[in-house]
C-alpha cells in the first residue's frame, strides 16, 4: 500500500447524526459504518445508508466475525457481509483481531487471543477463508485488552505483523486501544506501534476511554484523550498520511463537537507533515 493512498479524515456513521449529515453536507472525507447495523432487509437504516453513500465514500467495519474463535466461521454471515459490500462498494472491510463467540453463544465482547504459533496458524487459515469469500484483503484491528494470556509467546504487534505476512491482510491501528492496553498491561505503546509493518497499516482509529486511575476502560464515550493525540502526532510522523477516523459509540455529543475533533486530527496531521517536510 502506498503511503500516499490515505482516504483522509472520517467519522463513524451513527444514526444520531443521519439528518445532520444529509442537511449540512459536512466537510468529512468519508464515513465508516458498523456492518452489522445494515445487514437488514430494508427500513430506515438502509434508506439513510443509500442516501449518504451517494455523497461520501464508505468503509465497512464489523464486530461479529470472531476471527480467532473456536467456532467455525459463519458462512451465512460472510455472504451477508459480501452482499452488503456489493451495495455499499466500500473502500475496504475491517473487523477485529479477537474472539467473541465460543461453541454456542455470542459473547458481545471483543476478547484477546493467546499470541502463540498455534493460534497464529488457526487465525491465518480463517483469514484466508474470509478473504476468499469477500474477494478482497481483510483489515484487522488491534483490540483493547486488560489481561494477557499466560501462554502467549509473542506480542500482539508481532502476531499481527506475522499474520499480515502470512495472509496478505491489512491492519487497522487503533491508537486508543494501544494506549489503553499499554496502561493496563504495562508495555510501551510506541514500541508496539514500531513492531507493526508500516506498509500494511490501512487505517487509524482515534477514540476516547474512561480513566479509573489504576486502569483504563475502552468506552468510546469520551473525547480523544491528550496522550492519544500525542501518540497520533508521533504515528503520522512515522507512517506518513493514513486514513484517520474519529470513533464515538455512546454519550453522543453535538455533531459540531465531533467535527471539531476531526478538524483537530487534520490539524495535527498537517502540522506534523509540514514539520517533517521542512526538516527533510
């Protein structure tokens, strides 16, 4: 992937803002949808999706793939995902490096994997299956985590790097998740980022979290925190332009506040790239 292939600066598409998006036509380069919200036969969600996709590029982001789980990949789910992609024509399709389903029940959480060679081969086979069905590279996001598996033999970043080499999948770098996990688990966030293959990072997520002092919870219901903004500035200097998304999933603020956060991301990226160019 070329470093200059960035889609720009986007927002997560949420129903709370449908009307404002269509009425205001805000200066947003693209929107990211939650895939499962639109795997329906009709209704309001698809009506607004169709209207908004006529005005903006879209990206699909899933939460139910359970790429690392023990249960067989749900082929019906993949077919629905592909059908939605045919409707949306997304720039890419992403999900999470996690498991969220056991042998019977969906757990409605994004749980971390053991980072072992056995797990790597298991996930790689499943990624190849998904990519065969959707007929494009899958983009996988690092999740926030609060504990590690005792038998992990590599870091999450090294696992993601090797998975990308084995399968051709791309990566979604969630900087907030890196920061949350680094605080909770006591590792170096910048070292994590440097372990990832630069050329495979397709997208960046920025979001907020809740700080309880001794630990952080990835809640997506606050503005982006200052330490995450600081990491983002460093990442842009390291990677160059990357498609950047502000993600909000609860305690939705006035739309103008989200747009202001998006402009802050634009300003940070532009300032860092100007600084790097002047030093070249």
